[in-house]
């Protein structure tokens, strides 16, 4: 993890997103819009955003760890749906959408891990003006 001035805010953002993913993955299926492509777009967006945030907080050597953890969360949520809910089922297409989100975030940020440092530097300059 990088030495960030707003470390708690960054980590809190990741934690809130993980919590949101867990809640939306496990609430009853009737509560969630599961209309085909919209469902897959939601999976893609959630895991893309999670990976994007995660990659902003780490150095280049920790990128594989962030990606594996995001993918494992996706697998765990699909397994939890099958094992612990009555109205949800595991779906490999959902996991595929999760994985495409993770890989897309990685591709977008390749060699730009730790982008949160640049955001914090920009904020510091803006604060001085």
C-alpha cells in the first residue's frame, strides 16, 4: 500500500464498494434488476470500479494481488449466492462479466498503478491556490 495522505478515505471507499457488492450480490433476486445485459453491465461496472480503485492505492508490484482479490471476491459472491440464498443462483456469465471488468481496469491502468498519489498531489496544489 502506498503512503497516502488520505489513506483512510481511499481504503474506506474500497471497503464501501466491497460492502455494496456483497449486499447487492446476496439480497433477494426479486429486489435486484436482473434484466439480462443490464445485470452483466452492473457486474462489469462494479468489478471495474473496484479494481480501478484498488490499483490506485498500490505500487506496480502489487497489481496482481489486487486483481486476484477482486476475482476471488467475484467467485466468492457467486458461490455465496448458490450456497446461502434461496432466490439467487451462481452464474458463470456473471463471473465472466466480473472478470472482464477486472481485466478492463487493469488494461486501462497498465503501468499507472498508484494513481491516487497523482490525485493527492493535484489536490495539494489546488489547496495552495
